C-alpha cells in the first residue's frame, strides 16, 4: 500500500508516524514492509536527540522525532519535532 501511495504522490515524501509500541499492536513485530519509507516517531521527553530510538519494523535510524506535544506559541497549538 505504501509503495502505491509513493507512485501516486510522485516526488512527495511519504513516511510512517509510529513508535515501537504502536507498531507492534498495529502490524506485529515482524512486518518490515514500510521500511523503505522514513519513520517519524513520538517520544515526549523534551530532548532533541535520537539517542532514545529503539529499532523496529526494519528501521534502524529515524528521520524525525516528535519530542514535545501540546505546546502553544503565539496562540497556536503545536508539537515540536527534531530532524
């Protein structure tokens, strides 16, 4: 399914938003079919670092970490991400 989405979207980036706990409950621990796409994982620990990343789904290195959620800046709600 993800490869079909990539073909439809052409040069636009397609990725997966999950962490290892969510991934196991959604697809199981052994499926790696989404691994060609970048992984964006949430871990609200207030640290701009990938040191906490646990490999899963075939990913050994993340592309993006969401490290803070439910922040407000200039009256706008947002989450903070580390690249």
